[in-house]
């Protein structure tokens, strides 16, 4: 059974990604990857704003100084969103991909304010394991953390920041891993299987953590958002009215709303999947954690 849900705005994305709730604005931000757009939905006014970026956008995080850190095709940018769809952007780090036709994908900040994001080959059907996970710190050091990824997704951190989660969505992987995470250096190690999604419905996409430390993951192809305990046990799944949920994030006044982005499958009609590409708001009965901000000014 599909849970009760609310559709957010009229925006319909090709690949909705990276939802971020900004409490001080009472607004939700998210991306449409191939369109290179950033969206903002304001709760009380129900107003939708949008900004066009110069490249495809994969993930983003709010900075402590009010700008956004955005992972695009060719690197990490700092973006200032201005009224009436205007924006300015500055490239902070350039990436040299191992092959052409690559971009950044899923990403977010760790609990200490470092920005992590993964890269992938655009044609997922090719199954190329040329993707990597990178870290960008407040010192603007751009660091390669690990490779051998096809479609990196599901990046998340435990409430205390000492565990990192990372998934690979590709059908040949379909796995969520957990890592011990050194909060002093921002380095993951001791990789192990957290959840083998071959044993569950759907493939793992974007994720979020609740206050209990449970891992909520969008199960794409199954139209589900599934909750796993810190021990990797499936706790429950919530059905949403589209086949391909993409990423989720907690927000709302008390962080008890789960916002879920989705994508539209090529060649699938609106009649067959009428809500594909929309953003949903669910009330799962638990609360989440505020999204960490990128610390773009060093602290004393």
C-alpha cells in the first residue's frame, strides 16, 4: 500500500537529486542532474524558484557562509543563488576524469563539514567501474578517497559521524557498504557489506539518516524507501507512487517530513508513471537530522 504523501510544487525532473532542507528559509532545495538546474520550494508561499547552472549538476550542500558547494561535471563549484533566477559561480577544484563522458553524482557533507561526492560514467548501461569518491575540505584540498565505483550513491553518515555509508546502484553491484570513518581526517576505512540489496526489493540510490541512526534508502525500480537499522536489518519499507525514487532527505519544522526526489525513465509515458520526476513529502513517523553545512571558512 502506498503511504499518504504530498506532491511538492509542479516541477518534474528528469533526474531529481540532492534534496536539502534549509530550516532558516523553511525551504527545500534540490537538483535536476541532466538539466543542470537547482530548484527551491518555499513552504508557506508554495513558490518555486529555479537557477540554471553551466554544467550538469550532481550534488550540493549549503555553506556556512550562505553560498552553495555544488559538484558539477568538471569540478567543485561555489555558487551564489540570487533573486530572479540569477546566480554566480566559481570553480574551486577541477577534476581530471579517467575518461570522457563522466560527471559527479550523489554527495553530501560529513558531520565535520567536509564535502564528499562520487563520480560516474554517464551511460550507466555500460557498467564502467571508472567512478571514484572524492573529498573537498574547508582548506580546499581535493582528495581521492576510493575508486572502482560504477554508480556511487547512498552516501550518508551516522549521527556521531564515525560510520560512513556508501552504495553502488548498478545492477552488478546493488550493494550498500559501511566504513569506519576517521572524523579527524575525513578518511573511510574497514569497508564491509552493510546491506546486499540483491536480497531486498529495488536497487540502492540516495539515502538519509534518522535520529535513531537508521539508514533510509531509495529503492529504485521498486518504488520504495526502505529503512535499515544500524545492524543492517530491514526495518520497514514505504511505497511511493513512482517506480524510481532517487534520493531522500529529512526536513520540515521538526525534521519529521521525509522529502523524496525521483526520476523519469526514458520511453515511459506519463500515463504509465504519472508522478515520475516529482518530489514527494512523506510522514514516516520518525525524525531526521539537519544536513551538515560545508565549512568554507576555517575555524580557529
